[in-house]
């Protein structure tokens, strides 16, 4: 995998690897009226990464960067792979790496660019940054959509790094919504039980490997810094700001440091917020970060990954790729034979498995094994298994298999499994009662094994012919 020094190194490399048009600079976009909408519209077309500058009301150079891993090509570059790596090979690379990754601890350094500007006391003001209102009905401006939230366990010293949504609530107040089953919440509760506030740091703007590690979460007791080091092949450079016990990335764009009191001591109305499900979710009293210090580089960049409809391939593709790779590993560990690939759509709401059938029970075995890896609190909803002739990285091919190889009364099974608190289909009374169960669907979209050799042949141009046509008619078929 790659070892980008920082977000700026990654942006420069995008331009080098994919051309100048891969990062589009936009000047003069309003942070409330324009940035979120432009980001979404271009994401729908799998357009370029976007760098917003000269934002009205803010100094030139105070920037917002979005759609940073919004295409397979950018995801490949972010992970240190060739930009033209086929989509399924990106998943295969993740899967293979997970079997041999060795955690690499961070490297402590004395200083770094994040210390170029240090704001304390009366100088602390989150309003200096052009934080967008990503969606019209958001309850505030969310500076943390692809951020890193850093805490340290008071017992073991374990440093945890996670991703939680963070909203600017005032010049020295930031709200966080931390789900109860996440590591940072458990760490904070240890401090609160002792009558203490929890030291915390929120990083806004870091390289894509750090973003990826924070989003996928390392096992309890392992720091995401160590995971990122393993992915990079070298330790992440971190430093300790004076008086702080939390390691922060030396090359981060913005770091917000402070303390987290229990919600009973201080809280603020958080939300609603347009989440990745495509709906506004959760509004309630949540804990705050009492900001004591802001560190930032000259000309700081807010890294934004605003949630959009899950059918839009924008923002951070690492989560579905990681989920697909883990599912692939789980299938093979469960004894599923001849797995040809796994792909995730709508983040991971739809998981698709490709197999080569060798027996009558292979499809159902694959479905049950895939559903068995469903994460507690995850929203994986639909599991589909198809034959090896289906290109699972093309949703049209998957739908074709579902529409023509599924017998509705024989090929579909419904089970019940845990979901997450942001699931829009959870009835309000169930959510209030803590019942987070939801149905999941298993769909066998394979040709029936008993007569698959007699299934009508497809009238589709084969891959060899496609390649020959592309080569001969390159000008005509360029798009």
C-alpha cells in the first residue's frame, strides 16, 4: 500500500497519476449554498475531486477538499495501487493484505507542519474555518465528516482513533455523536466514572490511509495508528503538543484539542444530519468537546466526505471495499468453494458474491456464510449470490441476474439480524425500546445447479470481442 506523507502529498499524486483534470479547483463557492450541492452533483457523475478556495468570508487558502476517494481510480491511488487497477482487484488486494498485515507503531517526532499555527485562550475560534453546511436541513455546520477522533484508555494507555460526525457549536465548542457500541464512547465513560473529563483530539484533514484506518476501526486494544502503519508499510509520524498526552499526526491540516465532559454536566442539541443512508437522522442532546487549543497548518484544508445517497459512488470507498474483502475472507474460511469475487453496493447495504457452482447447495452455503459475517450494528441488508459469468462490479449485470435467474417463491429467504441506530426503517417505538433488529434478505440469483448446463445462453458480446473492438475502434469507443 501507499505511504503518502499527508493530504497534500495525496492531492499532488492524484494529479500526477490521473492528470490535471482529476482535481478541479472551484473559486468563490458559498459554504452554505454551494459547496455541498456541487460536491453531490459532481459525485453523481463520478466526477473529479474538488478543491474549494476563495470561499466568501474567509481568507484565500482556507480550503475544503471533497470527493477524495469517489472513484475506483482514486481509491486505487489512495491505497498505493496503480490507478488502472480493475475494481475487483482492489478488493482482492485488500483481502490479501489483511492476511499478512503487521501492525507498525507510529514514529514520534519533535515537530511538524500542524504546529505552524497554535491557537489557545481567547484565540480559540472554530469560526475561522469555512466549515460547510452540507445539506439544507442539517442542524449545523459539520467540520468532521472524514475526521479522526483520538482518545486514550486511562487504564491500558491504548490510543484509539475513530470517525464520528463533529458539528461546530460555537467558537470553543464542538459536538460529537458517538454511538454507544464504539470504542471512544467506552473510553470516555471510564473517565466519567472517575469524575474526570476525557481528553480528546479531533483531526480534520489527513492522508487517505489514516482516514481509512480510522473509518474501518482496529480491534479493541490495537491502535488505528498501528493499523495505518501496517497499511502504509511505515509508521505514521506523530507528535505531542505541549501539555497533551494524545499523539496527533504531525502532518495533519487541522487538530482540535479539548476535553469531553459527561452529557449530564454539559450537552448541546446535535443534529439532524443527512447521513449516508440518504436520510436525516438523530437529533438530541449530546456531549460536547470543550475546545482548549486549535492547531493548523498555513492555508489549512478541511477534508470533507459529506454523506450522500448510498447509490452515489462518492466520498470514501474504503468502507465497502473493506467490507467486501472481509466477507470474501470469511466465505473462504467457512469452506465456500470457488469464490470468484465479492463486491459491495450502496456502501454495504447490498453484498454480492460470485461463485462457480460445483454442487446443488453451493449458492445457499455462500449466502448463509456471507450473512454470518454481518457486523453487529451494521446495515448490510441484501445478500446476493450470482454465477461467475456475472460482472459483479457492474450493477446492471447484477440486476440482470436477479431479474432473470431468481424464482421469487424459491430463491429468496428472509432472516432477522441486528442493525444500527441510524437505520431509517426502524420503527420509532422499537428504536426507543432499544430493539435494533431488522430483516435481511438472501437472494440466490444463480442458474439452478440441476439444469444450469441447459440454461438459455446469453446473447452478450464476450470479453475477447470487446477488447478487439476497443482496440480497432479506439476513437469511436473512447467513451
